């Protein structure tokens, strides 16, 4: 088996993993945007409080998610 033939499965896995990560981020961002849009039905302080709930970046969400999966939570 040539070097190129051995690299194809590895490169395929890297590509699929990259696409999955990109898709997860886009899905998260789309969901958060929909939630933010739903806050528009409120007025004044209620709207501000609603919007504050959905300000977490994907990167922050992912760090927290990984911490939970690894059992590194700060909850009692």
C-alpha cells in the first residue's frame, strides 16, 4: 500500500471531524440567534434579562461542556 493510500483514511477522518465541528458551531449560533429573536416580544428590563441569558459564545459553551463531560464541574 502506498503512502498516499494510507493517508486517505486519515485525511477523511480529519475532514469529517472538521465538518462536524463547524456544523456544531453553526447550529449553536443559529439556536442562540433564534432565542435572542424570541426576546424581542418582551419590553424594557424583561427584554434585557432575556437577552442576557443568550450571550455565551460557542467557545465558552464548548469549554463548559467539556468540563462537564470530564467531571470538572464547580457545582456542589
